[in-house]
């Protein structure tokens, strides 16, 4: 299972990389804006900065919503760095663009996926990754993890190689549940990954070991 962090914050990406378990980064226009990165040149430079920190795939999202625009933007993004994966919205032209890029050997991530049917189309188009947003589904009283399970079953039925990238992960239990279901990748805040470290019995046990060691020294 791959771990991606969902941020454009370079400090957080460095911290995640330092932990030694990071496989990639996902970004989106909102995450870029949150870091104050605006303007085409600054955004492109920021993607390169991220690629230079992380050892893995970096999803960079197109802004265009028409096929020609997505192709032009996606090609420019893919040319920036070999680690870039072109992120495309789950709309008709996004699916056409995913097929186009797949035929050219350029990797894609189809984003804003909220149904099994959308995920089926993304796989048919040859997307490298499909991003179902589980947290946003949970937010509207819909079963985000249930969607991951449905997509897993469909992809297994037909041997689709598209990787299920569980996105909009909000907390540590999302990661554990995604691992049980068989998501290929999760992307979330670093805090959700660091939450996997924690157990009170580990802390109590370590404190006791250290105290016992100190008694004899
Ligand atoms: C996925 O690639 C998105 O960037 C992301 O996971 C959205 O998460 P949010 O619902 O926390 O904004």
C-alpha cells in the first residue's frame, strides 16, 4: 500500500519524506492557493520543488475543462519532471484526456470521483490512478469506505490495473479501513499517517523499560 501526503506545503512534505514511508504527493488548486502559490510560473516552479523533495509520484492538476486545453496543460506538466502524474477532473473531456495520455505513456490521476460508475470509466480510459474522495462522501452522510470496497470489487472482477487512490482521507482510521479493503494508495494529511504510530501501551511499555534499565545503572 502506498502512502501519499495531500498537501502543497513544502515543510510538511519534507517531514513526510524524512519519516521514510512516503510514496508520493497529491496537490490540487485549493491546496496550492492555501500555500499562497498563485500565477502559472510560480505554480509550475512549486511542482518542481515538490518533485525535488519527494521520492515518488506527484499529482499536478490541470485547470482546463476542455479536451484540447487539458492536453496542452497536461503535456506541459508532464514535461516538467518525470515524477509528475497529470491530474484530470472526472468529466467527459477528462476521460477523453486520460485515454489520450495513456496512449502516449503519460500517467494520469482521475480526480473528483464519487461513484463506482465514474471509477469504472476511469479504468476503461486507462487512468494510472483513480481518486475517490471518501471524506467528502462521509461529510454528506454517504459511505466513503463503501465506495472503495465497490471499486475494489469491480477492478478485481476485470483485472483493471488502475490503482485505487483513496483521497480526502481525514484521519488514521480511514487509512486502516482502506488497507483492510485493499485500496492501493491513500492520500491525506501527514497527521493521519503519524496517527498510525500511536498506542498508549507502547508509551507505557517504553517508559517501564527505560525506568527498569535506569534502576540497574
Ligand atoms: C485528492 O487528490 C484531493 O487533493 C484531496 O484528497 C481532497 O481532500 P479534501 O476533501 O480534504 O479537500
